[in-house]
């Protein structure tokens, strides 16, 4: 990238100098500027011969810079080339890491589609590629916002009254949980004791045998009719 910036600066410098030259020298300056511009574009192509498409929702073949009738060997070789260029660990510092990761995932999805691992449906791939990058950007933005809020909270920038409310809410939830858990445990213990007492009473009732009075089993004595 630094080489490209230097070449572009040289082109601008040469063009600026051409304005103050006479006609023959002006023609030479224009030729020099054109040569420098061609060298700049040639340098960009050498640094990245397979630039990422600039238009929205590129197709898998457009991502790989291959024709529709490309063979599996060509697709595999081009995938290795794109991995060397667009892997998130090998990108330049000027590229946004979020965009780099989204592009690499899109390239991987295109490779799966081209080799037949996933159905090759252009319309579905378009939406999936754009949605993938959009979803990842949204998720990354949410993570950054959440981290920023946590840093503000830890640094004390958040209002103390809000901290007190959060602490109070946590205490209330803890007390409510303990009370509910204790009540349920006590209710289960009482139910178990009631069942056990009923079972004990039933067993005791079955074990008891009726006791008859021995006097009831004896014959009644005859009346004494003797007279003195």
C-alpha cells in the first residue's frame, strides 16, 4: 500500500509540474505521468492479482475470478491463492479486521458452493454473502458497544444510583429465591411425614386382633331353685 501511495504522489507531482511547461515539454510530462499511472496500476495487480469485487453480492465465480466452466483443479488452486491473500492473519493493517473476516467467510462459502458441497444457487448465495457480512458487522458493533459499557461501568462513569438499583435488585432476587426454595422444601417434608404417619397407622390397625372377654364364652349358670 505504501508503494502505491508513493507512486500516486509521484503522478500528482509530475502532473503539477506539467502545468508550467511549454507545449513540447508538456507532451513529455503527460507521457511521463501516463507511464507512472500505468506503473501504479501494474503494482496493484502484482500485489493482489485477484482483488475482491467492489460491486454488491458477487457470485462465487466472480469471487474466484474464474469462468463458469472452470475445472475442480482450477477452483482448488484459486482457493489456495485467495486464502494466501485474504486470510485474516495475513491482511495489512489498513484493512478493517471485521471486513477481512467477512470476506474470508464469503470466499470459503463460495468454495463450498463451487465444489458441490453446498447447492450452487446464485440468488441464495447473493443474499447469504451480503447478510453474512452485515450480520457479522452488527455482532461486532454490539460486542464493541457492550465492552465500552462495561469499561464505563468499571471505571465508575456510570451513575452511582444505577449501581445501587442493580445491587438492590440482585439482593431482592436472591432473597426471593431462598424463601421460595425453603417453602418448597418444607412443604415436601410435611407431605412426606403425613404419608409416613398414615402408613404407620394403617399397619398398626391391621396388626391389632380383637380380644374377647372370657366370661362371654362361658355358659350361664342355672338358677338355684332349692329351698331350705
